[in-house]
C-alpha cells in the first residue's frame, strides 16, 4: 500500500528502439570490447591476494575477460572479523546508496560490456539488469529512511547467483546496508568481475569499506566458510534449492539459532494454456518465458501444459517460432540466444536432450547455432510435472497436455511438486484466471503475458515452498527482515 511504501520513480533505462540512443549506447560500450578486469577480495584493511584464475567469456573461449584472485576460508574469516556495522544516520546511508545508483547509470557502457562478455547477456537483458540494480539501490535507500528507527542485525553474508550478477548481487547488498548492517558480498563463481565493479561503485559513492567487503571465491570454499563464522548474523542467499538446503543445515550446526536466512531459490515453473487462449500470444510468451536469457532465469517456464484440443496446432507454431531464434555473440544486437554460462552446464543439457531423444521424447530441437557454449533450445515431452526430477536451468521446455476440465488437476499437480516460484496462465476466461489465482501456490502468477521479469517497488518477486523463504525482493516486507527482531519486553 502507498502509505507504507514510499512512491518513487524507477530508472528510465535505455530506449532500444531509438536509433540515436542505440548509437550512443554502442559508443559507450565500444571501449570495453577488449578490456580486461581484475577482481580480488576487498577487505577493510586492504586487498587480499588469492589463487588467480582467468575468467573466460562463455560465448567465446578465446575472449579472456579478466582475472579473479579467489579467497579461501582464511580470507572469509578475516572479512568476518573486520566487518563493522554501518553506524551512520539512515539519511546518510540512503544518500550514499542513491549516489551509487547514479554511478551505476553513468558506468552503463562498462556495465553492458561486462554483462555481455562475462555473463553472456544480450543487450536487452543487460539493459533490464542494470535498471533493476539501480531500482534496488533507490528503493532500499527510501526504505532506510522510512524504517529509520530500527536496529541492524550485524554482519550479513550476501551470496548471489551468476544469472543476475549485478541486479541480485546489488539488491541483497543494498537492502542489508540500508538497514545498517555490515555486508560481506560473495559473487557467484562465474561472475566475480561484475561484482567487483558494483562494489567499486558503491565504495566510490561513500559506502565505507568496513561496512562492505568483497569476497570472491568458490561457493564450496568461501561460501561454506561464511556459513560457519560465528560473527555472521545472517545470510541473504539466492541460488539453487540444493545449495540453500545445504546452507540451512550448516547454519543450524554453526551459527546462532536466531541467525537470519533469506533464501531465494529455484523453480519448476509451469505455463498453462487452455483452449480459449490466443495462440499467437501464447506462443510468443512461451518463447520469451522459456528461452529468453537462454532459459537461465529462475522465473523461466520449465513445463508447458497445453489443453489437448489445441496442442497440435500450438506446438506446430511453437516449433516454427523456435526456429526463428538466432544464436550468437550476445554483444551482437541480432542475437536472441546468448551462451550457456559454463561448458559443464552446456554438456549437461546435451546429455539431457540425448537421453530424451533415445526415449522418443524429444519433440523438437531449434535450428540455432552459435559460438562458445551454445545450446539450441529443445522441447521434451513428459507426462506431467511429477516426472521432472530437478530444475534444468537452461533452454529446455517440457511439454504435457491435459484434457478439457483438467485444469484444476494440473494446478494441484504443480502444487504437489513443491516448488512455488512463477506460473503463467493463458486463458481468455476471467473466471479461470481467478480460479487459478486462488488455487496456485506460487509467488508470482502471470496471466496472458510472459512470466519472466519483475519490477522493483510495483511487482515484488519471490517464491514459496522449495522456491524460497520470502520475503519478496523489491517489496515492502524485504528490508524489515534485515533489522534485528524487536526485543520481547519482559513482564517485570
Ligand atoms: P548455486 O546454488 O550453484 O550458487 C549460488 C551461490 O551460492 C554462488 O555464489 C555459489 O558460489 C554459492 N555456493 C555454492 N555452494 C555453496 C555452499 N556449499 N555454501 C555456500 N555458498 C555456496 O546457484 P547458481 O548456479 O549460481 O544460480 C542459479 C540458481 O539460482 C538456479 O537454481 C535459479 O533458479 C536460482 N535463482 C533464483 C532466483 C530467485 O529469485 N528465486 C533468482 C536467480 C537465480
């Protein structure tokens, strides 16, 4: 509601249909086409050395984007020991976060180049990502002022994924800082350079080093070490469900029983299309939901349930639309499908598709080609979501059909599988939309549109069940979680 969440303007972004703006944007990112970056731990008392590793672009194995010096358990313990809560008035913290937002926008050429080269993002994806990062900074800056009377928790470890290496990374940090905590920011293993840039800009904006330290390193090394540091008062984690469960177990063993865990995790997201849906729209939205960002979004559609009366025609259109997608270098504006983040993940999808083919379940393979870790999208038949063992985090869309009158059973099957991130529904019957809304246990339901994307402040994002603890990022309940719980007054 407006009275609890301050009205605020989101980032304007960049207009990619404007040729003048596009030309300016190309000019801004051009100097960074061949640049290299270095990331190392940034601690209160200085920079830390570590094992050096080259960061290679997922779209071109000959493109060396930079070098990361990865920390170890000792670096994590040092960071935890040095961390100090940000003891400044909320208005001062808010001002620094707003300055950081401005610096992020000013650095857009470098940001877009790094997002493309290190994380394989197409330009539209990179633009959306920078906007979201900026929106998080300004949103939580406002929240710092709205909730100014509350105390911080202490040291928060922010552990983030590679698929939104700037937006989610920044959002977690900004919320924890806005609430006055100290943050140890751990970027995902494949994307330390973008994280290092974000931290550099936040420091330049006035966030003290003692309140924000940067800790690149392997999840199994520094990530695990952070979940064992007694000084850590909480974790903001976004990543896979399996990692979240492992973290939860370690926290239970090693941290204070009241330590915070905010976990935003994976999903087995369904898109349901009934016989009244507009087929062209359903196909366009299925393509965007399953294959944009090469399917590497937590919100992506993983299973398409189509009412059997319309399935044949719809699948025919879907196959045609898949063959229109062009793979290639994400820097190139004609590219729809960027690379898969690692060669290992790419090989895993190839094996998965091969197994489905051997079992006679491969419905279609798109004709796209591309460099680096390119994977041409596939459609795979399944009986239903109960057959899907795990989240396949790439451009793999499973397809099942349901009979007329079977829609409630589909929603029940999705609920029973236990994940609850996004769901898409295509139907022109309003009562059907209302019924699904009441029945589906998901964080975000999208009706007659694609099911990816969220808008800070107006469309908060987050799941339930195996998909996350809540609260939703970019919503009014998020920041309060980073404050110390109110002390219960004794009756005496
Ligand atoms: P991941 O779980 O492999 O890694 C996430 C982070 O955890 C990384 O920084 C990693 O280094 C760290 N990590 C790994 N093992 C660890 C351990 N044992 N202890 C502590 N930290 C550890 O996930 P990923 O591959 O980086 O990201 C993709 C996943 O993230 C997908 O499952 C996707 O659905 C999910 N995701 C969810 C959301 C959401 O909002 N719900 C958003 C983006 C991504």
